[in-house]
C-alpha cells in the first residue's frame, strides 16, 4: 500500500530529488549537533580544532552546507573522530 508521502514523492522526480538533498543536509546537521553536544564542543572550539572558520561550522549546523567543500567537511568529521566511507549502493 502506497502512503500519501510515497505518492507525493514518487510521482514527481523533482520533488523526490529535492527531498533527498534536503534530507541529507538535515542528517549531516543533526549528526554534527549530536557529536558537538556529546563531546561538549562549542562552535569556536570545533572550528579551531578542525582548522576552519566558525562560520563553516555554523553553516553545517544550520543545514546550509551546500557550499561546504569536501575537504572542509572531512576535516570537521576527522576532528570528531570520523571518516567518510564511500560504498556503491
């Protein structure tokens, strides 16, 4: 049985693409917020440790990370003790 959400997303490829893009940004933001809270890191502390500006951390936290480059993002993740693993889906 198809849900209303499925119908809304699956019947419109542009909506589906937009949803997935925004959902991924949301997940990244939530991940960063959770890790910062669990490790008691402020925006400034994390930025200094990662070698980026506090503005970059704020952009990721506010779900506005579309202009953050891969190197910068991996630096932030590495500072938190994570790495990106790419696998074929």
